[in-house]
């Protein structure tokens, strides 16, 4: 539950920082995700355990890193075009600040939906 609250806080922070520099933050997001994928693969390779599936997962992460890296390289123009649309969207939200309310409302409703799903699952599991 704490991780979910942290993720919601980080996503809200990200949503507000996108409005400052949408084009730069788009590239930062892509490169940060690539760094995280490589870091996870390195952690899995170096982690001492007898579970052989960790090597398979690390290899899958490295393949995913290569696929995403190559696709980013070949689609730089499309990503730049998407950044233009993101910049226009941020300009729209600055003109209509009530849009922020809808984003927060949607996130709260989604969080409530996940809480309801967890409660439903716990209720079904406890009945035997």
C-alpha cells in the first residue's frame, strides 16, 4: 500500500513537471526507463540465489533494453513529433487549469477501484 501511495505521489510530481519542460522530460523519461531496465538486469545477474529463473529474467530484460533502444534510435523523428503534441497539451492545460482536477479525480477513482478489487479478492479467498 505504501508503494502505491509513493507511485501516486511520483506520478503527480511527474505530471506537474511535464508542464515545465514537456519535450525534454519526454526524452528524460525514455532514457531513465532504459537505465532502470539495465540496472534491474545487473541486479538480477549479481544477486546470489539458487533460483535459475533470475538469469532468464535478466536476459529478457537485456533483450527488452536492446529492442527499446533500437526502436528509440529509429523513431527519433516520431518521438520529437509526439513531444510537440505533448507541448500543445500542456499549453491547453495551462489555459484550462480545471483539467488538473480531472486527472486527480481519475487517479483517486482508479485507486479506489484497486482497493475494491483487493477487498473483493480477500473476501473471495476467505470463503472456503
